[in-house]
């Protein structure tokens, strides 16, 4: 359970201040992405469906917001040491680009199952990549250990107020683009994106429901929330590899998700696949599995929200081409 209401309140206050500061400061380095009205999905659901196009953000995902915000807030001394990060792919690319722009060296620890395409992209952006046996949690634990040993700043993919504040700028943009929204759907891995969006909208539009979406095969945060504490969860094969993996012990996103989420939705691999294909056919966009999760979640519950204004966050596009072709064929 939440350790203390007072502690979570203070965290939310600090985080909201950080989000507003980031929103005012990270331009033009971080793009304002479109909020596109989908005629196809609106007609199919009886809702007004808007797609938040984070797949059009630099490096192809929302992760660049948090990485850039964290890098800009580091002291000159910390930058001189270089940074360490852990990733399943998108966060590593984001840190690599933000570090290159800041002229800072970056070492990224990845799991053994990280996409070769994403590994190549990180190296192309100048990062040193170290592969760790095991899953994304093992990569995080090793990155934290190495950062402590080497005296270098660690940039978490989600367990960091500055990173979450960067992701929270998505929520501010959504409010500016559609202030009358009724609900926002986002896929959840470590919980940084939904925590940032939820914190922003809890102040800017308390009426809006914050709805978290997971693949049934890899729903670590979902099962931890159900249990009331973070614990390891078996991870199956999923198209949403970018949001798969277990949660770092003591992650602040756990308390934030407990406080902010209004509803949770689990989706099947077939539902993810259908969502990816539907976006490709109707919008002519390539999205990755984690983005398909949020759309699949919205489509799954839309019948209970007819007439409402729904925002679906398409969180990224970084999917291996053979995986995408197989998914949509």
C-alpha cells in the first residue's frame, strides 16, 4: 500500500512543479506532438477518439522527453562524468540522443532480449551499449550498481522525478490541445508515462479518467498494484516488448499509479496485433506493440464510454520491421 498519504501528496506537488517547468523549458529541443482526431475509430466506437502522436517524437517515442529533461537538469560536474542508463530500447535511444546533444558520454545497459534494431540505433547515436543476461529488471539493477561504482549519474527509465516530469509534458500538451477530454489511455511498463500524464491532468482536468493498459502477457505493474506491493511477475512473449519487464524495487511510480489510476485494462496479443494493423491501414502510421496496447485498451472499453472524448497515447514506433510485418499480416 502507499507508505503515507502525506508523502505521496508531497511527491505529487514536487512532480507537478517539475512538469510545468519542463513544459516551459524543453522547447524547441522536444517537439510538441499532434493530437489527431480519428474519424475511423470515432465512428467505430461511438466516442470522439483522439490519437496523441508520441510515435512522432524525436527518437520515435515519448522517452526523449524524460531523458532530455533529466540531462538538462544535471550539474556541470555530473555531466563531466558521463551518464549511465538502463533500457529495453526506447529509453536508451532517448538518453543517447540527449547525451549527444549535451556533449555527454552515455553508457546504456540492456537486457539480452533487446531488439537488435534498437541496439543499433543506440550505438548510432553515440552510446556505449552493454548487454546484461536476463530481463529489463536485471539490466536496471546492474546499471544502478555500475553507476554507484563509477560515480556517474544514473538515468532511470521511470524511477526518477525529473524523468517523469519530462514525460508529464505529454499531459500538459493533451490538455492544451483538447481541454474537454474525458479519459486518456496509455500503456504501462514501469509507469513513468502514466504517472506524468496523470499528475498533470489531476491538476489541469481532474474530471478526466486516467486509464492504464497492459498486455496480459507482461503486466508487472498491474499485478503489483493488485497485490498492494511491487513483486516479480512472470513475463510472457508479447508484441509490447517496450513495456515488458518487472518493476524496480521501491519505484516511486508504484505509489503514483496507486493514487492516479482510475481504471485498468488488460489486452490480448491478438487485440494488440489488430490495433497495430488498424493504425497502419487507417492512419498509415507504423506503431510498436506498446502503442498498440493503449489503442486496444481504449477499443475494448469504448462501448461503456459512448459519446465521451478519449485520448489514446501512441507511445512509440520503434518496432523491428519483420516483427511489424508479422503482426499486421
